[in-house]
């Protein structure tokens, strides 16, 4: 179940109060969603700042940082987004049934 995702985020949108200072650096908890369909720009989902349970229950607005797309898959999960000018990746062929019955 391997994937390579490509994402871009807008650094100007990072809320400073969400940055966690750890022993080895500063961290921002994020969530990445992979949708079933591409958006109008060929992206497969958003990258957002993770919300606490309380923030989700209060239905606070999400902080969108950017977008993500699958650029490679081993074929056992999500298909990669088509590249500009490239044909969509074909589904693997079914194995031949060579059983005598």
C-alpha cells in the first residue's frame, strides 16, 4: 500500500498559535484528505491544519494550507492524478485463467 503524494502549502496561512515546539524542532499538525474525484485543477484533496475535537464539534472554519495529489501508486489503492498531456494510468490486466475446469 504505497503512495507518493505531492503537496503544496501556503506558508502565509500557517496559524502561529498551532505550531508545536518540540525537543527537535517546531511542528504543525496537518490533515490531508484524498477525495474520490479530482477538483477543477487536478488536485485530489486539501491540506488543512488539524483541528481539535472541540474545534470540530464547534464547527470552526478549517484553515486550508494547500492541495495534494497522488503522483505515484503501487496500484493497490488510489490511482495517481493524470499529468497534463499524459494519458490516465490504465488498470492492471486481469490474470489469465488457465485452469482446466
